[in-house]
C-alpha cells in the first residue's frame, strides 16, 4: 500500500519554499516537487496542509485542494501500476505530480500582490544554497565550506560567462562548460575541478530524487583527471622534527604537537583539533570523525602518549588550518627537511611541475599521508591501516600511499641480495 505525505523543502525559510510530496510504497520512498511554494508560517506541519483559518485573504484553500488532488493522482498511479504487476518510477511520479492547469484557469499572469503562495519553481542556485545550509546540520564545517566554494564558482561563472544557470540550462554539456571555466578562468588543477563537479553532481542527485526539474543525468558530471603526487615525510624526517628544541618557541612547539599527533595516529587535522580528554584512553583513541561521522578506534603509540597528555591537561591549543600550515613550513625548514622536491600537478591534462625545497610543500594533510605510508612500510597490513584511518575503499586509500625511492631501493636490495 502507498502512503503520501507533504513537507516543506526549507521549513526555516522567511520566504516561500517548495512543497514536496513524499510517496512511500513497497520499501521505496520517492520525493517529487508538486509545483507550489508557501511561506512556512502558513503551513501546518502536523496536518500537512496550508493554514486557512485567519488567512481568508489568501489562496491557501486552493493550495490544499491542489495537494489533495496531487495525493489522489499519486495513489491512483501506484494502484494502476500494481494492478499490472509493476511499480511506478520516479520519472512517472514526477509527471503525475506536475501541476495540472484547469481548463477554466485564466491565461493572464497570477496576482503579483499575492506573496503568501506561488507556483514559481525555485531557481537552481538558490536551491543549491539552501541545500548547503541544511547540510551544515550533519556535515563538518570544512565539508560545508567546500560546497559554498563550489556555489561561488557557479555564481562567478554566471556573471563572467553571462550564462544563466538554472535547472533548465544545466543540461548535456554543462559539466564540460563548468570544467573549462574552472580551468581557464580560475586556473584550477584537474583534481580540484573534478571535486567541484562531484559537488554539483551530489546536489543534482538530491534535487532529482526530491522532484526538482533536473534535465541532465548527474552521473555525466565528471572530469578526466590524474591525481597529483602525494607528499610524505620519511621516518628520519619525522624524527628530526620531533627532536627540535623549541623551548623558546611555544607557538611552534604547539604546532609541532598538533602535526605529530596526526603523524602518529593518522587522524585528520579537523579530528586532532577536536580531540577531548574523553576520547583518549590508555592504549587507544575512540572518537567520531568530523568529516564522515564515522566512529574510529585508533591505537596509541608510545610517541603519541606525551602529546595526548597535553590534550588531557588542556595545554595543547588548536589553531586554524591556514596558520598551522605556515608554522609547519617553518618547522620543516628548521628540521632541515629541504631536499629538492618536484611536485607534479595536471591542468587540462597538461603536466605542471614545480621544484622547491621539500619544506615548502608540507601541510597538515602531510601528517595523515605520512602515517599511512610509514605504517605500511613497518609491515602493518593495508586492511588494518584502513580500519584505523576509516577509508572505505582501496581506491581512496591508495591515494595516501607514497612508496619513496629509498624504500623501493631498500626493499629491492633485500629481495635480491
């Protein structure tokens, strides 16, 4: 049996927000846009209807009539399909839920003075913005920030390219246009372009599932790219960093401790910064990650114990990621991590190489990648390392592994000595 309920896209909005029909049947749930928006203050969440009492000057009664008609059509659609042994698809339900224009409905434009309800579809960029804000309830601030950056790129493209971005214009070929804009106007590398296209795709999949008029298959949004080479520290470089005498440089000492916790545990910097005494036990750390909301158990190495003791004592001070990156370059230079290092990135398939002292490339993310590489070099099985870091796929995990030239030569010599 099917069930239809109605809900608001953004219940906290201060302007009309779309009404969505949610239809559940046979273990499936689909959401479709019904073509009506309403001010949340005029909506009765419990009854799933527009308020009519005290709002006689509005057309809320006709809104409820439309919702009831939509519900009837959706249920009939389900019954008709079940009668022949099939189930309605999302595309079919979208068609059924689309607004039906009465034969007696006048052709003139709707009353511009009616601000309580409207049948105008929300535009793509506004919907994307609202979706991002709602994701802030369940996603880490850093993740939400990346989606806001993507939205800013879309708005800039609309302004610079004079390209009206909306559901009906984001069609076949838009992904290529957006990628070219990011490559030529924003000078982004391929891996960053691919991440922005993924964010657009993620939003469009949600929009499609919730009944918005998406006209393109979101899976088409991808960019052929080659991952840049990763940077890790060797065991000797980590030791030189740990051996620095920073008694007269408390800010650098604090930065080093934050970085080394990441090197010794594999935690992302966002999780290191969020560490609390209750997360730390004698031989392990247990916490829910900021980015993926995954609960991890991380073994505590002897080298990490005095650093974690500073967390328990409250003497370790989290700092902003950008500021820490600046400290790390200074620390790596002091530790003589200065071997000429070539960093290779790709933009539009073209190789871009930069050679500089290694300390210039050290960032907070170097810690996590160093943990993975050194753990594997020490003989820890890949599946165990993945369990510690929380990686779900081998493909994602491999991007953190750096087989250095010294390691390659050492292992080759031992194998054929």
